DNA sequence: GATTTATGTCAGCCATATTGACATATTTCG
DNA sequence: CGAAATATGTCAATATGGCTGACATAAATC
């Protein structure tokens, strides 16, 4: 009940138009303070669960990101990973080396192109990736269960709409392709 | 059209149960890959807009967070800010000092308790805070406009539900109080 | 007057990111 | 074939933004 009241109150506050005399130019719309701050806190909590597990292993978020995308896209090239993460190969280098050295990720020479080092998770790596994804899924499932059925779809469409329109299709294709790729046993 | 098709395809993929033979234990639910990855990319884009502006000023995300919360909660104590950001005072110190030195934030001695250094944005600071919030609001408004009316409320409830239940009321109170605090002219 | 509180600061460490330059192996193209 | 482009890795230096621990100061509180 407390939640519901607070949420309603918040909605009320955010929807009413400003009557103040702040310096905000009349041309600009009222900032969406509620969504801005909720996104900040929600994202922090969202990555907080994995962070705890990772910290015990001596890993950080960088390791999580690498492990996540390699698990989701087995056989991906190093260049693909750099492109997704939008970091430099020097930054990736250290993190990837640790994951390889500790047997979470392995690199195979490309069959066609032997310059490539295709990336795969080991069983150990998959287990960790699934553990971390499980934590986040638990949070998501709880959230979606709190709201009505059909919320999964709305949430997905909201988050999709928040993406840069320019890169949107690329992201959606990445997600869809990863869903495909992992269906057959490798 | 491309978007809609891809979104529908994505929904289809995510909702169908796994038929693969991966190492995921039967007890665990299927990871919500779509929400996990969309949240990652959406959040990145969301903070990407401010990042560009900040970079030109020689600031980073840390400065943004400080400026944002001081703007939203004028007169807040340093201790309050530390508590919201969940960082140490040493980390805050550097960033805050730069904002104060460059006249984005000012500190006033507390009227009751003269040990306190209450934090306020200057007009310059408010202008920047509003500029950054404006960029994010534009993205949010675009997203909400793409989806139907009433989506603002669903998005807010979804993000609220994603918060740690333990700290949820605290976050909602913070947001609601900030909305109040800035109504009257200071 | 002693203790606690609010804040600031010094010193050093760590993780993760950056740029630029260069090395190696391999593929591709003229 | 040989040159150029590509995929990857690595060395060195630098920046940001976190962290811990120790200590200092001023003011409030007991």
C-alpha cells in the first residue's frame, strides 16, 4: 500500500505543470525528472546484483559485459565485441586476458580466416554468465509480476523506444540473432 | 515498419520457451535476455547525450550526478549527497571542488548548524543541469510519444518496480520531495 | 570539558578507460 | 608473387573516478 500511494503521489507531482519562476526557458518542456531519476536508481540496482558476485571473483563490470556478450554470441570476433562495447582493444585486452587465463572464455582460430580469434565461453564461463543473468532476471520477473500481465511487452517497447533511432535496428538485430544463435547446441 | 517487425519478432523469440540443451539448470527460469540487453543499450544511449556536452566542459558523469542532485535538492547537506550517490567523501571531494571552483555549485554555511556546508547550484549550474536534463527529456518524450498515451505511467511503474524493494520508498520520497522543494522560489 | 558530528584533506592504490605506436600473422588484391 | 589491407595483440603513457586509512578542524551536544 505504501508503494502504491507513493507511486500515485509521484505521478501526480510529475504531471502537474510548473508554476514556479525558475530559470528554465519557456521554450523547453518540463524535464521528466521522475523518469530520469528512476532510470538512474533502477539501473544502479540492476547492475548491483551482479556486481556483488563479480567482486568476490575479483572481477568488475567490464568482465561481466564481455562474458555476457560472448555467452550470447558464441563464436563472435574480437572486432564484433569491440564494436558492441564501444571500447578500444587495449581496454578489452586486459579484461579478456583475465577471462581467458581463468578459463571463463576461450579463443579459437577462425576456420575460414585464421587471423580471427573467435570467442566462446567455457562451461565455467557459461555458468557464471547464467548466474549473473539469473540475478537480473529475478529482479525483472519480480518487477513484471508486480505490474499486470502484458507489461513485459510494454517494458520492451519502452526500452526500445529509448534507444538512439540510428542504432536501433542494429541493437534489435543483435538481440534477435543472439536468441537464434543459441538455440542449436554448438 | 522495420521497427515494428523487429520488435514483434523479438517478442516472439523471447516468449517462446527454450528447446535447447544448454547447461542452464531446469530450476532456473529462462533469462530475460531482451530486457537485460535493452536496458544496457538504452541506459548507454540515455547517458550518452549528456556525456558529449560534459566532455566539452572537461566534466564527466560524476560531475553530472552531483550537479543533478544539487539542482534538484537545493540546500542539501554534503552527507545527504554522499548517501544518495553512495560514494566516499574523498571521491566526491575532487568532483565537487571543481564544480565549486568553476562556479557551478556554491556552498553556504548552515543557518542552524554552522558545521554544515549546504549545497546550491548557481545560475550557471542550473543552466547546465537543465540543459543536460533537457537532452534526456527529449529522448524520453520521443520514446513516450512513439508508444501510446498513458505510457509515461507504465514506464514509471516499471522502473519503480525494478528498484530494490528495501530502498524503494526512500527513492520515491527523494523524488517526490525534490519535486516539492523546487516549486517555491528560493 | 569531553565527545560526537560534519566536513575537508593528504597520500596512495586500483579498475577501467583513453591515445599512439608498433608487431605479427594472414588474407586479399593487383 | 608481392604489396596492401585486415585481425589481432602489445607496450607505454595518461586520465577519471572509484577506494581505504589517517588525520585535522570547527561546531554542536552531552
